[in-house]
């Protein structure tokens, strides 16, 4: 197939993971970039031998699709600008800062007859696709429940500009939660209701990374979040995500498992594309490493390739906005449940993504 032309909007820390994916796929080619900081865009353009634009020029360029790496608080605004300019969009997680913003993106995409995809795309990797094969084969029996734990002391200790993690659309549930919940939906199917408790431990955080060591940040989101997600198939997942484990933890982080009637599946870190995948059968006393059934472990860009194939047709768009919207309603629902002290039904419709061909990105 003829590669689609792709541009990157937002040239911050995560952008290199996407720029470097250019050589991994034949279905798209990154040809352009833009950023509010023009000097930053020009530096990335020089490094990767592409064209730098200002934002207006980027919207008017001849790219087919844009990778939107702007902060979550402006995902709705920037996605709508891109759609209005006639571009398909692949946006970093979360799809939007609020459910209402996400609904505006979906409505505009539908009206424009354009596709919107969203990170995370890690469930397309060999590790989680192998987990899908394990579950679909029936090896662990009927899924009963799951545990997902990710804890840290906060991104201000390493990220040069950690502001977005404490702004609207941030917090551990919206930052790291999409990896775990997207993986669970791809493995177990859609969620039906949620509950949970969340808290904001500090109203300010002090940056200890360079170059802004010593600056303080206002915190506008919860920073320690625990949720329970019930799935339509009856499985129940426990989630714990935190920026507040300042003394570390004796528990592994991440910890990610699914429990079934015939065994336990130990999943790999859903922030990555590889394994290992381990299974402990019901009558066994140890975990066994499962040989990977799929090939793709090359990192970010898989979701852009998924979008590119879908644009050209005859391809099931797995990282679609409907999935990302469903995940966002789960995450937002946990915070709503905490405030209301009740279970919150998940009413968004979501189709479980189909498994990938084992040789992806080859079709």
C-alpha cells in the first residue's frame, strides 16, 4: 500500500518515541511536525529530516493524518482543529481530559467521516497479544478477576516538565490507568460498572528534576487512586495507581495478573510491547513462561500503523476512539464514584478488539 503522510503535533519528551518509529512501518511516513515552540519543532525537523511548520501551516499541510501529542487538557481543542482541517487523528492517551470533551471529538469525527485513534497501543504488542491467545484458548478457564498495581513518587523526580501530570487530564489514573484498563478491556471485554476512592495528598509538588529543580507545581487532580471495575463477563478487577508512594513499596510495581477458574495469568508491563507472559495452572506449584505467539515488540507507532491500515480500508481499526472513550468513562467513573460514594454504571458501548495477525505489522 502507498504510505500515508503523517505529521506530529507536539514535539515534547514523548515525541521521539514516535519519530523513531518512522523506519518500522511501510504503511505511513512521518513528513512534518509542529509545536507552539517553533524552535523545538525546527530542532526535531532537523534531527529527523522532515519539515517543520507553525501550527497554522501544519493544519494547512498535505498530511493525511496527525499524531496529536499535545497536553491532555487541550486534546479536545487540538483534535477538533485537526479534524476541521480534514486530517485523521491519532492522539496520545487519554483521549480527552473529560468524558464530555471526548464526546465532542467522537461527534466531530463522525460528522467529518474521519478516523480517530488513541493511545495506548501497547495492547497490540507481542506480550499482551500472547495474553489474549492464552485467554481465548481457555487455558486459565473462565476469568474471575484481575489485579493491577502501579505506584511511584511522582513524575516531578524525572520529567523535565511534569506540569501536565498534575493538571486537568492528569493524575495517576488518567496517566497510567489507560495502559491497564485498555489491556483489560482487550482481554476481558467491556466494563459494566465501577466504584472506587481517590484523594489528592498534596496541593503542591516540588520539582526535583532538571532544569526546573526547586520549582513548585499546583496539583489539580487526585494523586492516589483505587478502583474496582466490573466487566460484562462477570470478572472484577482491582486497580491501584499512585503518585504518592514516596517511600517506595515492597510490592512489585507494576503488578498485573488475571485469575481464572483453571489458572492465573501473569501479564507483562502494559506500558511496553514485549513479554514475559507467565501462566500458573490450577494444579501447578509454579509459573511457566509462555512462548510469545506474536512478533511485534518494536515500540510506539503500532497505533499509527493500525490507523493507517484502517484509513486504506479492509482493516479492523483496533485502537479506535470508541475503545478509548470506553476506557475514559471507566477512569472518570472511578473518580465520580469516589465523590458520590456509589457504584457508577458504564453505559458507553465498546466492542472488544479482535486479535492481531501474529506477523503484524505485516498484514
